[in-house]
C-alpha cells in the first residue's frame, strides 16, 4: 500500500484525505510533479471513460471548438489515466479525449497513475462539480452512486466535497422526480430552482401539470412556489436530519485509516472498509488479524 501511495505523487495523498477536496489542486499536483519521462503518448482508441464518470451530456459545439483548437495546437495539457486490463481508464481529461477523437488525433499525451476505485469516484465527481460541467440530475446521480457504494452519509459527503448538507439533500431530492421532468432538467428547459420546488411535491400528476405550466407559460420560481403551496397539493414529509459525525468518530476514522492504509468509514453503527482487489482484501484481513486459508483449488 505504501508503494501505491507513492505512485500517486508527492503531496497527493494529503489532497485526497483533506476535507473539502479540490480537484484543481489534485490535477495540478499530478501534472506539476510529473517528470518529462512520465508523459507518454497513448492511442486514443485504447482510452475509455472513468467508469464512475457521472456526466452523460456534452456540449457538442464546445467539443467541436476544442477539436479545432487541438487540430491547430495539439493537446496542450496531458490527460491522466489509469492502466486497466484492456487499455486505459480516464481519470482526468474527458473533454480533451473526446475532442481529440473528433479532431482525428490518434495519440494523446498522458500521465499514467494508479488509483483506487474510491479515488476514481472522488476525481470523477470533483472534476465535474467544481468545473460545473454536469447537469443537476447528473450531479445528483453521481452523489447517489457514491453514497450507495461507500456507505458515506450525506453530512460526510457534504464536508468531503465542500457543499452544504441542504445542498446535498435538495439535490438528491431531484432524483424522485418523474423521468419526463428529469429529462427537461438535463436539457436545460427547467432550472434547478424550479426542479427543487417540484421535488417537494408528492403527486406525480400535479408535478407534471406544473411542469407543463413552467414550459408553456414561463412560470417564475416565485409563481411556482405560490402554485405549489395550495392546500390541496400534498407535500412530501421532510426527512429527519441525522446529526453530524462527532469529533470522536472522525478521530477513530483517521486512526483506522492510518493503520489499515485505506479510507475507513464509521457510521450507522458499522465500519466500512473498501478494498480494490482480492490481494488488497487479504492485506486488510492480515492487518486486523483475521486469518483465512489461501484459496483452495476448484
């Protein structure tokens, strides 16, 4: 594990463990500490998107403009990738890679680094959230997948990504909206503020009716709030807020992380220890003194 941490680059481990994290600093640290020999040309057709990349919609006009720039000047900043079984997985540089394909470029400069699954999730969300490249629905889906996979609480994810608890709660609430409404949000037809008002309502029929009003009558957020406040309109009951993690629990997490060498989450009366491979699992079990016989032959 120590060798793996070193592979990330000087100071990068501290960036990943800091709260809140800053993607621009993560990428900057990797690029600045890369030696000239660390930057290699790799085939574009061997690169696939970060499997945790939440972005689904790309501005085609902006990509064409970037492709034109790449045709003329080349890719000025290397992308960052992780070696996979077949080719490479993108860590940073999705737009540069897509634009390079549009430009007909066969190889792009890249820095190859080793990352855990959790770190790749961190980067995929950070790159898009902090650069505001995602739609509200894509951001919400990214946070939801992150929470489901890691067991992290809404309070913890708010701190980790530098957001307020209410921001996370309101964002996740958008996922309960009907698919028609979510598609309109993704297309920019309905603002996040309108969507937040709609997400507080219970009945799908009312939500869709108000959605039509927003589109057809250009209803403002304030007007929508008045329409949604009618006595006959059923609102969702607010979820009880859970308390923030205590300083004691945070200290325990940090201590366990130092001992085990990976992020440990203590919440909801359970301990979650993610691992990125079978050998890594055996390494963790050995550290916590759980002895298991080696795999038997089939």
